[in-house]
C-alpha cells in the first residue's frame, strides 16, 4: 500500500447540505457508488457510499462548487470542507 493511502482518514459520516447543493452533479460523476442526483436536482448519498474509494469520496466532496458535502472522520473531525 502506498504511503499516502496509509495516511488517509477513515470516514465516519458524509452529510449533504441540501440548502447549499445546486445540483452541479460533479460528486455523482466522480463517485457514482456514493452520490446520485434526485428528482429535485439535488445530490443524495447512496447506501453504497462505503463501497467507493476513499480518495474518490474526498475528491467528489472537493469538486462541489458550494462545499455542500461534509465529511467527518471516525473521531468526529471534519475532513471537508476545511473549517475556517
């Protein structure tokens, strides 16, 4: 396993702030096992999100133009978006 993968945190939760989501769909394009776009043109988290590659989940969250995807690690620390 490459060194950078060993340093990746384990994800506890992913939340989508539907008030921020504009339906850009970049998350669904990058991580289709984790995200989909619903009938309201908003991102939703699939039950199969844990089957998606960790790096891809983080990349999908980072691709969101409004930072509507919030990722927390097992210790409750927010991985994305960075807290300011």
